[in-house]
């Protein structure tokens, strides 16, 4: 009867879904889940692993002057009052401004600025007793793409190509009554390596003036095909400001072994 038919309607499950649509639905479901997992795995890799320094890059690179200075420091200095290595807490992982790259015109009156290619310093350590500083410079692949565009290179440099001239400009006063002077120090390359996304370059700078006389220090970066120190650098990173003060950098066993030249 019609009444009985409508009474049983809630129990009616309808015709079975064709096998093709069943399989297609499961494929779409598992594909979506797989994509979500891959995207999250990629994001975690970018955050926790892609910026990690390669094994070839050490926080401290040893050299003869640094080793001799450390021996003298241990013999004549109270480590609890005067520290061999220093850093500035406010300048960890310092970098160029996001707008460091040249502006380019999209349309009349409309200007865009590069906000991706950047130079970073992942390590900056000062060694007053040795009159040295050391840095680790890192930049991503897009920096090299912009470099190729800026200088109209026939091809984009590879991550391992040594294309940048890096110097340290130091501003100091020889004594309390002297005007501020500046000096440019060439970099000594200690090590270099690459990861999937980044290039890492470790440099040391020697023969600095007395650390207490220094008021400011800038790392200046030029393209090696256009090194003119009278012109504006390709990028500048301020690594030291006397007014910010310094903190002790705690040397670990690996740092001390590198300073001493131990294998």
C-alpha cells in the first residue's frame, strides 16, 4: 500500500554506487590527503632543515694568528673577566633590508621592490685579542637570479660560483681626540658549501684596529665583475654598533679545537 511505502522510505538505501565512481572517489580522497602531507612536510623542511649550515661550515675557523692569540689569552688573562670571543645579541642572523635590491618599474608611476633575494649573516664573531672578525654569509638562489638580471649575464651563476667580493669596512677613532677614520679589510675565504636552496661562505677579516676604538662595522658586497669601492655596494650589512654592547661567545670543544688547529 502507498502508506506502507512511505513508512519504509527511511530504510531505503537507494541503488548501489557503480564501482567506477567508488574507485574515483577514493582516488580523489587519498590524492588530497597525500598533497596535504607533502605540503606540510615541505613547510617543515623549509623551516627546520633548509637553512641549516652544511657540515663544511664551522662557527669558528682557525688560523695561525688566532691560535697564537688564544695561547697568549690563556696565559695572561682571567677568562671570567675578559672574553676571547664576542658577539652582539641584537644582530643574530642579520641581513640586508628586504628592499635592498634595485627598484623596477611595473607601469608608469607604479614601482615594485624585490623582497625575496637577500644576504644573511648566520654567524658574526669578534676576536679582540687577535684583531679579527669572522662571518658566515648565506644567500638564496633567487639572489643569483637577480644578479644575472642586473648585470645582463648570459646565464645565472651557479650556487657554488664565487661571484661576490666581500670586504669589511671598519669605522674607528685611534684615540679620544681623533676624528673617526675608516679602513677596508679584504676577506679571507675559510670555507664554502651549498644546500638545495642556499650558498654559504665563511670569511675572516684580519688586522683590525683595537676593538675598543671601533664604533661601527659594515660588510660590503660587490659583484666581482663590477668592483668599484667608490661606488655604492651591491649590498651592505651592518654587523657592529658600539652602542649596543657585546656578549661573551661561549667557545665549545669544536671551536677551541679549530682555534688551536687540532685535527
